[in-house]
């Protein structure tokens, strides 16, 4: 939840489901509201630890471009072996 134009911040921690390290890329699906433009994520790429390692944190910022309403975005974290999708919902007051 955010009060326009102030940003809101949160974090997702992604665990790898394979034993070894894996390179990843992050993006938003094409069916996200505004192409996911009200959301930012960091990092956009890197390496996930193996299954026994610490989860990788992803910092997400919700900074609405317009007042009022609800924004839906679908964050995708993808490796060669796996793909995780998160539904992000930002509410603007």
C-alpha cells in the first residue's frame, strides 16, 4: 500500500530448487498493469545460491505513477531450470 506519490518497499526471498548455483533474470510479464511500470525490482540478474545456500533477496519498490486504484504486476524470476512467478498488488491511496 502506498500514498501517492510516496513509494512503498518490500522484499521477496527466493530459494533455488536445484543443488548448484544458477544464473537468473528478472522481469515483469506483458499482462502486468502498465507493463509493471509502477514497480521496480533489484537485482535484475545475478546468481541464485544452491538449494542449501541462503535465499536470494529481491528488493521491490512500488512507486505509483498515478493517484488512486490498484496496480497488478506479475514478477518473473527465471533460471535455466526453473521459473517463479509472483503476483504483486499495489494499492494507491
